[in-house]
């Protein structure tokens, strides 16, 4: 499949950055650094041309994509799978047994992997993957790699990839220096689509919300009531604050997912899944969620805590107004706090046109209503169920649709996103039909296998 055929199949209209990236990757053999704001589609920018250069008929690993975290690795692998290129892929990351991944590697025989540095080193050292045919190394969010102290692991990986012919580096911010592990002889083509003023998009309206108290929880709850059932991400700077805020909102009746680095892998996956499929309309999180989450319909970004840096603000606010949509960013300010200067700077212009145009961010004071006690607590339309069978049981998405329709009494149009993992699956169904589905599927079988079906609550 050619690049143009793939673009047409996906129904995409590439923006300027994506066009330039495709041209450079396809027509130039040099290393490439791609700098472009969050939300401009950098994953497609490298995956579309790269996937047309790999041999889907070969059983050899041909490309590696390194990423700073498991969520971005999983998401990027899922993007490739959704493209329908015929390439086999896997996400490799910590938090689960290496041996489980090794068994899956032997079964899948991926041509491209998406991996965190530590886990990739582990597999290479144990001989679980053969890197002799790896020609391309992609390093996504290489600026974050520098900040998180991956230099030693990255240096080790580079030394173990003797036949790599090209490096492709991507970032939403301009790192002050090229990583030391690539510096010698590294003279890349530089595709810089960062605006002169790195701030919020002109499609994002910034609001300040005054909290009468230092503790902002009541103000946050009032704001969320007024925002209704639109999707919102609430950012805080500390894990314990995330836990406290999520617990408070839950007691108020809001449907919340919480997300931070202290959760185990399955809890993090559940939190993101419930938010992305619309079964929780509020995500309460640390800055771990400020990068790599490609959820297109996030309307509101709420800064409960002021971001610790301008870079953190850019990535937080980049979760909204994606792909030419509008968004809002709210700063909840307690007495004595002021709006950071960078929040009112000029920002990124329409990413599908000229991402280098300057614009002016609009800042307004958001007045909460005097009496909002009559407002109902907004609830999402969907909820998520857990099904205790997965790929190892030879269960497919089609099997789950048939099971939920035949046994659960649903229509195909009722069922939302379905994800099938090795040992279990998730499915989004209408909240109002949850009790019916749980009752009718109790002790029932899917493809002859008795399974557990239960609501995913957090």
C-alpha cells in the first residue's frame, strides 16, 4: 500500500507538518527531528510513511519506537493497528512480567514494536528479540526522555542497534540540546513547526475561577456542575491530591476516573479506558496524563493546581482543542494566587493550516452562579463492563457483540468501544441498560466458556 493509498483509506487531510514529515521520511535518508505542538498529529506524521517502508511479509523486527511511558506505548500501538496496514506490532513496557511479553513476542513476531527504554533493554539483553534487521529507530517525546533521566538506558539501546540506518525524533517542545547519546555525527533534518510563542492554542479560551477558600474543592464541584456532561480533565500536582479530589467528587455523585503514576497497570488502563470511551466524563490526574493521550473530544482542562512550568501548561492544555476543535482552560485561583503570565500569551494557530501563525489567547473571568444547588450532577451516557475472557480464549470483538446482543438483550447500536486484551475484555454499554445486561449475562457462556461480567467502577 502506498502512502497516498493509506492516507485515502484513513480519510485524512494532512496538515503542513504531516506533509513535510511524510516527504522527509520517504524521500530523504537523513535523520529527522520533528518539532510540532501537542495535538497536531505527530503519531500519524511518522507512522504513515514508516509503515509503507516496512515489509509486512517478513517475520523480522524492522523498526522500534521508543516512548517515555506505557500509556503512550499502548496508544501508539493501537493507532498502528487501527490503520489496517497488515503490520504486526506490540507494545512493550514495565509493570507486567517480561516472560508474558516474551511468549507474546514469539507468537506475534512483530515487525515494529513500541517500547519503553527499560523494558526494551531487558528484552534485548535476554535475547528475546533479534535487532539485526532494525533499520529505523523512532524516539517519541525525546525532550521528556531527557527530563526523566533515560540517558543511560538510551545510550545502552543505541549501542545494541548496530544496523540502524535512521533516527526519527519527535517532540512538542524544543529541547535545548540533542541527546548526548545521539550527538556524535548526528546532523538531522530539522522540521520545526513550533510557534514563536509556545503557549495555548487560539482555539482555547482561558478562564480564571475565583475560589473564596484556599481549599478549592467546593469551587471545583460548582464549576463541574455548571460544565454539565462535557468531558473535563482536572490536573493536580500531587498523587495524594488526586486521590483526595477524586474521592470528594465521587461522594458528590460525579462519575470520575483517577490517574497517576502510583496506580498499578490495570488500574491505569481502566481509568483511561473509562474516560476515553465516555463512561466517565471527568479525569482527575497528575501531569502524567498531560502527554500522549489522544482523546479528541476533551472540552475542558481545569488547572486545580497551577502548572509547575510553562512546558507543563502547554502539554496540559494541549489535551483540548485537538484537530481544529474548540476548548476551554480554567484556572481555579485561591486567595493570593494569580494567573501565570504565560497563560495569556499568543498561541498556536489552526494546526491544519499554518501552525506557525501567531494568535492571542483570550482570557476571561468565569463567574460561578450564586445558586447552583438545583443543578443535577451530570452523568455520562455510557458505562464500562468487564468480561472475563480475552484473546487467549480466542474471543474477538465480534464474539462480544454477539454475546451482548444475544444474552444481554442489547442492540448492536447500543454497544460502544470494545477492547479485547489477553485475558479479559472491556465494552462500553448504555448506563441505563447496565442492570439488564448484568442480570441476563449472569452465569452465561461466551463461545461455550462461562465468564464473569461486571461493571468497571474505577
